[in-house]
C-alpha cells in the first residue's frame, strides 16, 4: 500500500511539475518546476530498485543541466514569454480532438491489456539497478554500443566548440 | 533497512542536534581563530572566551525583521534557504561515524543512512544545495545577488567535475560507492591519501571551491558584490544560509576524512572521536587558508578549474586505473 501511495505522489509530482514547466511564463520559475519534475522521476527510478540511475538522474539532469539553464537565464535575464501572433490558434479545436481521442484510446488499451505483469505484481528481476550490475553490463555485454555512444558525444562536443569558435571569430571580424 | 523505525528516528534526532551544536561552535571557533591569526582577540565578551556568542547571535537574528525586498520573487526567495539547509543536513546523514554497536539486542549502525550509492548521493545533494544559493540570489531581484548566483552556477559546474574525477580514484581502489565499505577497505590496506596524494590535493582544492570559502569565495566577494547571493537576506533566512554553509563545510571535511584519511577507523579511541579529530584538523586547515590567502580573480578561478585542475585530475585517474588494472592481473 505504501508503495502505491509513494508512486502516486511521485507520478503526480512528475506530471504536475512537468506541466508547470511548460505553462509558467517566467523562465526562472519554469526551470525550478523542471527541477521538481526531474527529482520526481529520480524518485520513480528509486522505486524501480535502480538507485544508481536515480542518483545519476539527480547529478546529471536535476543539478548539472538545469544549472546550465539557470546560468543562461542569468545572462539573458528573466524576461517573461511574450505571446506572439499564434497562427495555429484557429486549429485549436483539432488539438483538443486529438487529446480526447488519445484519452479514449488509452483507456480502452489499459482496460483490455493482457500484457504479462500489467495487472499482477511483476516478477523479481534480481539485481539490475546497482552500480556494480550496471558497470558490468556496460563493460561486458554492451561495450560496443557504450563506446559508440561516447564517441558520438565526443564528436558532438567538438562540433559545438568549433561552431562557437566560428561565431566568435565572426563577431570579431565585424 | 533492518533497523526498527524508532531507532532510525532517534538516530536522526541525535545526529541533527549534534550537528547543529557543532555548527554553532564552529562559527565561534572560526571567528576566534581568525582573530588570533590577525593579531586581535575575536569575540570574547559574551561569557568566558565568548562561550555564549552563538546564542547571542541567534537571539539577535530571531528578532530581526523578516524582510522581503519589493523586487523579489516571494515564493522562491522564501524556499531558497530551506533548500540549502535541507540538502546540507541530509548530507550529514550519509557519513559513517563508527562501527555498528549493539544496544539491548538491536544492532545499530553508526551512520544516518547506509546507502549503497552513498558517495554519489552526496554529490547529488551538493548539487541540490547549490540551488538554494543560485535561486536565492536570483529571486532577490538585486544586481549584486544575481551576479553572485551566476558566479555560483559557473563555479559549481567547473569544480564539481574535478572533484568527481578526483574521487573516482578512491572508488577504483576500494571497489565500492558505499562510504562504510570504503572505510573498511582502507582498514585492510592503508589510508588512501598514500595511494592518491594527487587526488587528495585536488579534492581539497575543489572542496574549498564547493563550499565557497576563501580564496574561492567569489560568489560572495564583499569587495565587489556586497555579499553576493545573500545580499538581500536578513534575520533567520540569512542564518539559514550560514547554517547551510557551515554544515556543508562539515560534510565535505567528513567526506575528505572518510575517503582519504581512513574515516572513523583508528586504534584506542572510538570511531566518532577519530572522525572528529580528522575533521578538526582539516577544518583548522581551511580557517588557516582563509586567513592566509587573498581571494582569486574570477577569470583566474575559472582558468584554474578547467585548465589546471581538470587535466591533472584526469591524468591522475588514468594512471590509477592502469596501475590498479596491472596489479589485478598479477594477483
């Protein structure tokens, strides 16, 4: 029972803060709401017996990345969003129609699903969420995709540096 | 979670009160010691040797007006100090301070929360605690506060990386992220400061930056920014920022002692006293540093973090991994 309550709180937090992130007009408040959402998701990871992923979620997303957002907001100023001419406004009815259809479809699917573990308690999968298990998985079984991902990230970082450099040189040339 | 709930609650209360008391007297000790360094007595009027000074400070701060600036974002301005204190106090709970003891048939671990990924969680908490500073400075609606919080954000990102890399060496040696296991691993070998002297040095430097103390106290440089992120704060909210800062100092020095100096392990005395002794030596070093070193310039701080500390930390880690790997193959 306690687990269901905790899940309810965390899930509601994730959705509520996520919605607030999109709806707040002040970028600063939106960033704070984003922290709340990311922390709720970290809590959900913890409930899934994945403490390592939960803590990494906090370190990487909830602290490092949002700090970068705040840093940018600090330099650009906390200006509230201005509403521009919304060209899609006449089509809003279709958007709501899509929402209604989605809710209807989701309730039918959830009501009739026969997926294993959907209604009954899931089976115990053993230790897959600890730091040791994840490390072993990365360096044993999934080493090629893991290294490929780090290569892709390295290329992306180098490209970002190069682009920024060109922009700086362009400014000085003016 | 083998301990009954009441044991955990009692433990939490004891740890909390001990930490708050230590914090109060840490401030007094720092002011007195700084006074001696600067050839003046320091606060010595309230009680013998200034013994009642913390109490007097608290009473004064309680009776201050609870002021919110007109330009402030009221909600964030109010919760920011709470975030800072909550993260700092939670961090203390992860530090082990002794071997398990048995009282009335119940085995009690002498640590607030024995968590498998405790070391990582401490880093996560320090990241969350920084939000108190950043958001507080931002929500104050003052230019000095905003500059202070922008500096905090930049400094956090720069030094957290080097700090993390310096700690990975210890993780590689002890094969664990659990602080109690790291202490036990050092009991079997030697203090990791002997294996990781460079890592220890980097950790010490980065940790001064992490707790915003001189010579890295750029976020609150009084010569340029009045008081940085807490310029607009007064009364108990200001006191909460101070609490967070000093408890963070306790947490990081306890962490340094645990990771590199054998933590609570030691002969003759019980674990608490060993840990307290090691922390006291480290904290005295920090006070000494504050009294001795002038503040860095901001660009020096960033250059030092990215161009000196980070490459050395990376190199140190690389060498450690290679040596440990070779040693494992031979054994």
